[in-house]
């Protein structure tokens, strides 16, 4: 890779033409929309909100995701990684939030209690960001490559779930129709990537979603009802569900979620830095974590939940090679617009889940492929590194392959353990310290297979 001249603008800071900025920004929104709206739909249903209130809560989360994305991409002072990073509601908070709802006698108090806990966790995370960022020294390529791979692998089951249909409890879940639509969308995206060039090639995912949605209409899978029922204008009134309440148990559970979220965001920033060729250093990570945590602290003001970086959009950056943070900021503007205009938000909701799943296979698989590329550069000819990768990947995919593996652990512990990215990241960092830094080092260059006996080789020397 040639060195960049001082007078050149880095692709991350490049401002693209308006049309290209809008379409590629909308592509980012399409990739993450389902992930943003799922938590408010689940929590809102647990609270027992009406359809109107559920729509309001979803719009509020879209609005606050846009604000958090602005903080992350454009930045202000020492806040924001200034990378093409999409922020939105973290799914890691769904389980503890539903637990808070279940333990609240008066359900009308559930959301204010959640909002109060998120505010406290966000403010504490903001103060802890510069200390948390110092962990970057423990993330050499063998660790970052493992984590990036885990991010992609952990997201693939989401795409497979989308491909099977919108409702796991329905009789037609996983039907040939749904899987056929997912496969068709996947093929369309691949054909566009293979046989087109330039701008069309870069928005292949967006075109695949549009074409897939049109193909789904005759099958009765595309539902335009949300567009007809949505209001044109709406605003997330501050503290619409009541003033925040502060309960110790709820605050503790959301602090745990914040730690998990900050760990995953650190890994995501390291991954994105590798992909856009602007490595995330300690200062960048601290600024990015400040944006995450401040966005989370502000979000409840407008009835939103805890915000975090969205790993699925890293795959879009990796695939399209459009690295401009202003493109993602444009996506943030679309999110804000959707929060203010429910009808606009409903247009994205029209895209059937199977169509989204077909495109998701490409997006999330691209993340895993980027991780593998990083691992190749890390030096897998060394047995220490192969063992680090092998065990860390095994630990990280436990929640995917054996979802009930940690069923006997306390709920608080399961918040961390059920995040394969977090557990795999911790395992990779710890194993790297043990094998590559602590104690006497042996020459790993002499070993080409993880199962070779080091003592015999050392004796041969």
C-alpha cells in the first residue's frame, strides 16, 4: 500500500456528490433498520404499549440513533471517532430491560425506570471512556482479527433468521417461499457486484433490497400497511412516558450492559479502522466511546434506549469500499428524518425480512472475511497465534451453537456470557497475554502447526 500524500484527503474524510451520498447513506439505513426497531418493539410489547405508543417508541429510537450517529461520525470536541460508524439501539440491553419490565408491578413505571438506569449508565460510561480506551494496547492483529471474524460470524445467524420470515412462531416460518426470496436477493446482489461497475456496483445492496421487495409483492410477502397507517409528522416529545426513575437494581444491570457495549464498540472501532485503513488508536477509541456513552445518556430524554455501534454496517463499508464518514452521517440524517416522519420510517419497514436476510448474508459474511484477512497478516504460521485464534473463536461461538450453554449462570453474568463477541474478545486478549507476553518466550517461528510439541523442537535446537 503506497503512503498517502500530505495534500490528499483520506477516503474517510472525503465528501461525495450529493446523489451518491444520499443513496449510499440510505443503504446504511436499510442495513441496520431491523436492528434498531427490534429492541423497542420487544420491550414495548413487554410493557403492553398500544400500537400508537409502540410506533412512537420505535420512532424515538430511530431519532436518537440518528443523533448518536452524528456524534460518532461528525464529532464535537473530543467526542466521536470520526469514522464511518453507525450508532443505534444495542440489542444487548433487551434481556435486562425486559427483566426490569417483568419485575415492575406497575408497568407504567417500567419505561421511566429503564430510562433512568440508561442515563446513569451512560454518564458513568462517558467518565470511564478514556480509561477504557487504554485497553487498545492489548489488541494486536491476532486479537483484532479474531474479534472481527467473530463479529461477522455472530451476525450471520441474524441474517439466517431474517431469511426464514418475520415470525418464528408462524407455520410458514422457513418456508420455501421465504428462503427462495432470500436466495433470489442474494443472487441479485452478487450479480450486481460481479457484472456492474462504478456507482451501480457500490449501491448493489440497496438495489438488491429494492428489486427483492418488488419480486416479493406477487407472493403476498410485502406489506404496505405500515405506510398507509403512518402519520406524516411526529416528534419524540421529551419524557413522553414520564420522568426518569432511578432504581439501584436496574442501574446495576444497565451498567453491566454498558460495559459489554463498550467492549463490543472497542472491537468494532478496531475492525473498522483496519477496513478503512485508518487504525483506531487510543485517542480515537476514547472519542468513539464518549460518543457511544453520551448518545446513550441523551437518548432517554427523547424516549430512546442505550446506543452502541452497529457491526452490520462495517460489512457494508468492507464490501462497497465507500469509507466516507459523511456518507454515514447522511444515513444519520435519514434516521432523524424517520424519527420525525413516521411515514418515511415505514418505507424501510416495507422491505420483507427474507429479502433483508439475503442481503445480510453478503454484509455479515464480508465482516468475517475482513477478520480472516487481518489474521493472515497476524502470522498464523506461529503455533501460539493459531492456538489463540482457535480457542477464542470456540469460546466466541458458544452462544451461537449452544444458546443454553450458560443457562445455570445468574442473569447478570449471562448478559456478558451470551455475547459471543465480548467473551471471544476477552479470551483472545487473555490468551495473547499468556502465550505471547508472560513468562519465557520460545521461538514460535520454528513451529508451523499448533499441535507440534514445543519441548522436542526446543531440545532439537
